[in-house]
C-alpha cells in the first residue's frame, strides 16, 4: 500500500526507536516506511522514487510519502550556511519523526540526517534529542532492504530478461558515513540477469562532492575521467550507484566524451525497470 500523507494528516508516533527487526515479529502489521524522495530524484529521475516504492512494497512495507517534504539541507550545509541549515533540519524532523522508518534512495541525504543534524542542533537540547531519535530510524534504501527487512534477492529484477553486465560506484557519503558497501552488491548478486564486474578504485570519489565540482572543476573533471576509465576497463555495459549526485556527474561527463556507458540508479535495476533511458541519455527511441 502507498499513501500520500498530506500536511494535516496525523502521524503515527514511534515511541520505541530501538524496535526489533520487522522480520523477527510474527503476526504484526507491515512496517510503515516514510519515503524521502530527495531533490535530485524528484527533479531529474522520478523513476528512482517509483522503483524505491516498488522495492519497499516487495519487502512487505507500507509506504507513505509525506507530501510536505522538502530538501534535507545539504546544499546550504556544504556551503557553510548553518543558520539556514538548522531551519531546514527542524522542518525535516517535524515532517518525518512520526514514522517508524525513514528510507531514501540516497546515501548522502541519509548521511546528512544521521550524522549532521545532531551536530547542527546540538545547542538546543530538545531539538538535539529529536534529531538523535530520528537518526536511529533513517536508512539508505539498500541498507534498509538488507539489514532491516532481509529481502530475498530472488524477489528482485523479474523484469530484466537479457543478461546485463554492470559495475558499481560506491558514493562517498553512503560508504563512509553509512557503511553501505556489501548491501547493494548482495542484492545484485542474487539477480541471475546481473553480472557484477568490480572496477578498480571503486571506493574513490567520482569528483562530484556537491559544491566541490563547482568550486574546483578542473580537479573534479580529472576525477570523473578516472572513474569512467576504470568503468570502461571492466567491459561492463552499465555503471550503477545509489546517489543521484554521483550518477548525474558520471553520466554527464560520459555523454560529453561520447562514451556509451549506461548510468543507472541501483533501485531501478533491482526493480527490473530498464524502460527509462539511461541517466543523461534523454528521450531515446
């Protein structure tokens, strides 16, 4: 079931944030998950949000999309505008703290909520406590599917009929702030149609880094060129990842260089949706 929660809709208050994993609780209602869509998914790749809903529902969750959600505040935070970031953080917490779990197809957004909100709000004891409480229940998508829901990979990617070779890029925030590494790989490994080919230096930054690519474009370009060379060396048809910022950066550079590498969000592939053109390809026939 998918629900759109209006701003006036009452929220279900989760009183115990240290709840057992849903799969450990027999005869209980499906866990309610609030989906944080993220700005880049909303604006550039809505299909990732739909794939995320599909995956969460296959895992047995009731998915709610809070209608009044907005940015998590990363751009302002990365630019040093901490007063504005505090306002955004408070709004986010107020919108999402009533749900049992919060899941996003973005490691960087969840990293912002889990690690930076408590620091931003540390001067206010009440808001700091609320930030810590929410942080305990926020997850990047593949981490939630594997670590919390223990989703069987055999339930994934039924829509992919032909074998597909892919390499995987580990985003900095997902890897270093959240420990997302094996989770997407374990899900992909369970899909017969996917052949995963590891590339060299997969954990090295792609050069996006939020405002980094705008402030230091020459260095950023060298970094993404190295990432593309490593992906090409694997012979994989696709490059997958879990953060739209990285994927837009990689896909944009690949397009400018005329490389045929398909760049896709891992959620779309796991959901078996290859109907959309690859990121940066536009409306292809």
